[in-house]
């Protein structure tokens, strides 16, 4: 299976008939669907074609309606509102003739403000440099797309370890050597396995239904191989659904984004 880098997939976005087409390789698959972080990133890339760069991505809401299949993908984007400081955009991602996902992006220019509060960061976490790489999960039956990321566990366990912990702290990075962009970080924060899976005793499929990301910082100047960290938690889980939240910590140790998702767990 040919490996297509994340940056090359974004670069495949081509304007066609009032929208954009892109090609997603099978190596980005998560079961029969494409990795959700890639889907959200493509939606952001299409909306970015309509929103000026000085309006930074403040929030991104994604609903996964159905599977985005490998191969050709069509994205349609539109501006819902342009204010003095904030632009709201909307995108539909089509696959195999069906709407497979929708994304809403909120992009805002900086405002003068007397407030400057940062999210708290967990202390006492080992540095990435003293931790060992884990064998790629994709080689042990995990989703194919995981080959595109590096992982080092500081806390928590891999899926189906039957642990009692509801938390995980995992260092992550792209294996792509291209310079980091906003869309790289959109994908990065979604790359870890759903933390609820580490509580389970045997393999079971899962699928994200909704995913919300709020950006706190917009510094993408770090080297592509620098380690970021995702601190994640299961807030609640019952009746086949898990509510989870996480904080993305950038390589300087500053909180960069917050995310929440609802996950359907089939087991």
C-alpha cells in the first residue's frame, strides 16, 4: 500500500465546479472509513480558501454523518457570516455521492482585551525524550492511519488493556517532515485512540459522532518532529456512548487546544 503524506493529501485539494476535490489514500483508513482528523482537516482547508489568513481558527465543529471512503472526496464550502472580527464558515464533505461529514469553522482576528488566562497544565509528566516509542499500533491490528504518527505513552494504556484509569497522557507527532500548519494540528489532536478503549477487556469497534476543537494558541513554528502531548479523559460512558475531553500541549509546554467528542462504542 503506497503511503501518502498528510501534506500531500492536503495539497491534492483542487477547485472544481464551485467546490474542491481531494484524493485520500487507503493508508489513511480507520476501518472502512477515513481517519476523522483527516476529514476535519480537509474541511478546514476548503473553508480556508474563503477566509483570510489573519482570521485565525478559533473553533472547529465536526459531525461525522457516515464513512468517508478512500479515493476521491468532494468538499463544498461557504461563508455563513463575515463580521468585523469573526468569520463563520461551513463545509460539507461528500463521499460516494453522500454527505459524509459537516464542519463549521469560526475564524477570528485578534481583539484588544484585558484578559490573558491560560488553561492549566498537568505537572509531573515524564518528558517525551525519556520515553520509548511504542510499536506502531497499525502493525498490531489497529487502524492503518496510525502509521503516519509517532506515539509515546506517559500515562495510560493502549486500547483493550482492561485498565481502571479513565485518563491518558500521550506524546504525539506527525511522521510527515513538511512544516506544520493549522490543519496539521487539527489532525494531530485527533490521532490518539479513544481513551475509553483502554478500559475495555476485548477489542470492539468505535466511531466518533461529534468532535469540537477550540484553539488557544496558533504557534506552528515548531520542528515537524517535535513532540506534542494530548492529555485525555473519559468524562462519562454508558449505553454504548462515551463523552471524552482532551487538552493538546504544544512542544513548549503551553496548552494549544481543547477538544471534546462523543464516541459510539460497539461493545
